């Protein structure tokens, strides 16, 4: 599997899910990981600090026009859609909500799918709406790899179930197995 980037999205209950995944990664982060979590504005700019103790390497909030680099875990800022441009730089966009969300997982996943063209891993976690399902489908359509959190292990199964319904061949894993899978990619 050739993978140049990993995108992870989630909503209700996903902060704990991401912590569980990051705890499993014991190798250096070699592939950029871009995480988008629906959180209240109270967590604005705090997520990198909250996750820092679970990560080997650099974790930071994505910035507009920033070039995406290896060895970094990026966190989507609140209030803006996070997009990936064809030149593999971030773009922040303040526009209408998508799936009642800004930032939207679909926006990130769809633009990442187009920019990385098949060399992308998309992971969709727990959540209480369908945001991310269409974006994960786009990753799959362009030859990328998709993982969905096992619905029975999700805090809210709506998001994983929405993705499973529209994907052709999703890999369905619990959080520990997702972490182990990512750990294997970093070797």
C-alpha cells in the first residue's frame, strides 16, 4: 500500500477514540496525519495540547497556505473548512456549513482524495451525523484506502454506519486495530 497521507475524521466521542488510536502508535510519525474532529468552540486551539502527551513527534493546528510535511500530525482548526489544495498545502475556508458542520469532514476528505489521488488513507470514527461518509467514498473511488470504526465500538454509530452503507470494501476495525494498522504503516 502506497500512502502519502492519512486523514481522520470524527464527531461525538471521537476525542477519546483518537486518543486510543494514538496510544497504539509507538513508531515515529513518518506520514502526515490530518485530524478533523467536530468539537465545541470551547476546545478551540486546545486539541493539539490535549493530544500532545499521546504522540511521538510534532502535533499542531493546520494553518492557511501551510505546506503539508511528513512527521507532523495536523489538527483542523474550528470555524473553518480545512481543504487540501493540489499543491499539497492547506486552505482554510469560511463558508456555509456542510452536514451542519464547519469544519466538515467531507470537505477535508474530498479535497484530500483529489490532491493525493489514490495515495491516501481515510479513517472515519464515531459520530452522530453522516459527515465524512461521502468524503470516504470519494477516497475509495480514487483508489485510496478506507477504514471505518467498528460501529458496535463507537460512542455514536451513526457516522460509521452511514459510511459502511455507501462504501464498496471498507476495512472495519476497532480502535486498537486501527492504531495497530497505523503503527504498521509507520514502519
